[in-house]
């Protein structure tokens, strides 16, 4: 039983109620643009590099409370978003209540297409829905799409190619047959969060886009060499910085909507 089209009843718990629940007090108010990292090991690096301020209160999500940072010279916050569609949805819902209007998701995907190389960064133009969370927010949908303005701004600034991807919540059911079918639909890789970020953001009326790096190359057929994890710390850091750069571009465009050119960020 997914989203019921005639269900106008309220959820038994909401992100706003979770934040204001009796067992905690929360005075957080976040800037309008947030970068959510669906990969570990980058937030401390960014905090040091950009001298970002860690807020005294933890991010009050339902599934996992965690630190959140605000950049000193830009109206941007960033944090770790968790793993998988349920945590992604929890993070997006909580960010929206705390004032975030634009979300940049940054993470990794497993590539199963010869059109991309390991380490390449893309800006997904859509994410085919193979996870269950989106279907509680939308009527039956084949794919979820980013906010078109955010997507265009980020793809143009970073000068990255755009492709469809797939988001799944079944790590061990990415079969060769499924990946072939996904390739036939134009997808180049798979992650666990992007479609949920797009779906939930659209439902809440806020903007979202994504920046993803191909962390590994899947074998295209059973006889091909097994995949190897080749992602390095330096590659993660480079992707994280592109996520911050994308957020800077978004905030600049909001402040200068009539200016078609982006400054060096």
C-alpha cells in the first residue's frame, strides 16, 4: 500500500512535531541552501577548509541526530545525510522545517554504463524510482526529477554531463538483467538516495538537485572482471568541494536572478 490518492489525513508524526517533541528543545534555524552529503568522511574536512561553524545543537532528525555546519561567508549549511532513501527523506523533511529551500545532494553511484568512467562527476537529470520511500510521497511514478533551475545552474557551472540514474533500496538485488534494463532506459548508474531526495523535495515544494561521482564500475556481464572499490579520500574531498561550489552558485543566482553569468566561485 503506497500513497493513497484520496488520503487527506495527517501523518501521525511529522518532522515539525519531531523537532518540537517534548524530549528535546531545538532552536535551530538554517540558511536557505543546504548541501547534504550521502557519503562519510567529508564534513570535518570541509569544516576545516572553509572555517565553517559547527552549530551547538545537533540536527534533530528522527533517525540519527548529527552535527550540522554553517559557512561563515555564504548562506549555506552542510551535513551528512545518512544512507538510503528513508534517511534521505528524514533529512530533507527536517531541513525543510528548519528553513532550507534548496538542497544539493552530493554522493556516489555505481556505474554500469560504458558512457561514464570511474571518478567522473555527473549532474543527474532524473532518477528512476526503485526505492519505496518515494511511493509514499508521490502517486506511482517511474522517475523523479530535480528542480530544473537548480539543475541547469549546477550543470552549467560545474560543466558536467547529465544522465539518468537509478535509485534502489535493495543493495543485493542489482542483477545483471536489471542493470541491462536500466541501461536500455538510458541510466548510467545506481545509488540509494537521489530519487527520494527529488521526490520528497517536490512534495514539500522546495528545490533539489544532485552532484554524483562514479565510485566504481559494475561488470557489464557475468564473465567480466568483478568490480573493485577505487574511491579514494582525495576523490571524496574533490566531490565534496564541488557540492559546496554548486551551493555557492545556487545562492549567487538567487541573489542575482537577472545575471546570466556566474562569477568565479
